[in-house]
């Protein structure tokens, strides 16, 4: 049986997830639904914003909108006043100002899922979806108000160097990046940015270890960190031998990892009672990957429908259905969103597979990822998705058939145990 984290550990993980949910997980890659013709095109529409002399042209462009004409005069008036009167002239960064202006424009739509990511943030999002990056391989969170380590990833440089769960990072030194700073005023984003770095480079972490009240410097040589999105355990739970299949996101590597897991399940088919598909705290990812995953259970018919601005389209099972004849139950919670809700909704509507746990997050929109000429990214809500039964679960979430919440003060996974009972 898996050992679950303490209540504090779970609270911190939930906090991390909440922060990441809007920044990454709820960004659904729109590779199928855009019909492919526009995906990946470089968009230069914002280049004009970077040229102050284009203010009048933009005003003329906006005068053709459906609403009242919008003047850019105030925008440039504020810009010029800041340049002229702001006290710390040396601190003015026009690139950051422009990124902020674009972010504000997108924010003005009032849709939390339509967002602009500046180049650095866009690169991080891309790394997370690809499932790999270069760094120390440690999961960070605030511990007692300081930047701390939730856990080093198995086999990571951080684990090999001797970092432990619960270590507080009090100082970071990296000669190549010219960093030699205490972490007192760092955000988690600052910590991630500063601790990540090129393969083979060294970062020295000064840590405080509460367990023995010690401080020490630990040098970590960065390497490629592979974060698996699919894990499989064939294990006994509640007297039944099950395939415990955990899917944490729908990224670039998910299909290959999924195929490996399915092959292992099929090779143990006669030894297991059924499959528990765990989608807890899965924030989503690529639209087409969710269809691939659902298609391994659903033999035929609609997996998900999409209503866009100009049309409605059904996305059907690809017909693989390699797991169709194995008893399955799906585990979800309030952190299950977007693509994970597509899979859970398809299995519930098409196959009457039970959902166990807590009502899901409720994100029923699809975003198109656009790569911009400055290296940034624009994520635009372009449609609503519906379950096979025609339900739009946005802001409502998918209800569960068997409701059970995890008790983080125990070492048992009550939700998993209840799920196994359904097999």
C-alpha cells in the first residue's frame, strides 16, 4: 500500500498545484481542434506595440472594432510620464513594461484561461509539457515560510547529492549565473528559475536541516530531469491484485509512457482484478492526448465534442480499446481538470465506469497555443468541450458516483481503497 503524506505535506502540494493550475495545467494544447492549419504559426501582431511610433496606426486599426473606437493616446501618455518622472530611472525595463501591457490587455477579457506568457514563462511552460528540463530535480514549496524541498525526485542530481525532504534552502550560489543570494525574499518562481540551469553546471545550495538542527552546503551538478506523466504499479490493495495507473498530466511524453504501461497491463491481464485509473491532481494538457488515452477504453463513438465560434465537431475514439475488457474505476478530485475531465467524462458517459473521490475542478473550455515572434506565448480560449452526453461541466465539475475524501492524517489512501471495492 502506498504511504500518503502528512496533512502538512498534502497542504503544501495542494498549494503548489493551485499556483500551477492556471499557469500551466489548464492550458490545453489545441492540436486537433484547430484543424491543424494555423497551429504553430508565428504571430507578429504585437510587434507593433513595441514601436511607439505606431500608436496612431493602432488607433486607426481599433477604430474599426464593433465597440466604440479605442484610443492609444492614454497608453503612450502614461508610458512617457513614467519615463520622464519615475524616480528610479535605472530600474525602468521597457521589455517588462511591454510584457505587462500585453498581459493587462489579455487580462481585460476576464477569462483566466486566455493568457499571455512572456518568453521566460513560456519556455518554462514548454519544458513542463515536454516533461524534461535541466536542473537539480527537487520539488519546491514554502516550508515554515521559507523556500524548502518537498522531495528530491528519485535518481535526480539533488537526491544523489544528499538533499532530503524537509530541507530549507537558505542560500544559493552559482558562479556561472552570478548568483550568490539568500532566499529570504525569493518567491517559488525565483527559486525555480535560479536553481535550474544548463546540464553539467553546478549550483551550491546552503540548507538548514531541522531533523538534526544543522546547516550545510551541498553542491549539485545539474542534469536532465525527466518527469514521468504515467506510472504503473501492479499491487495488492484490499485483498485484490490491481493495476494502479497514475496519470499526472497530458504532455509530450505521455503517449509513449502510456503505451508502455498498457503493454505491461496486458502482459499481466490474467493476474489482475482490474484497473484503477488515478487522475487526481491532474491539471490537463494536450487535447489530442486525452482522446488517445480515452480511446484505449472506448471502442467506438464520441469521446468529446467541441463547440467553437463557427462550428461543432465530434471527436471519436480511435478504436484501439486495448483495455476495453478489463474492469476499470477512475479516481478524481478537485484537482482533476481539463483533459483529465475529458477522459473521466468519456469513460463515465460511454462505458458507465464509476468515478470515485471528489467532484472535479470544472474546466470546460479549450485553448489554442500560439507561439509569438518575441518568444512569448498566447493562449486563447477558442471553444467549449462537451462530454459524450452533451454536458458542459465548466465551473461545475464532474460529479462522482462514490464520494470519499482523503484523510491526510492517516497513512492509508482511503480513496484508493474505496475505488478497489468497486472492482
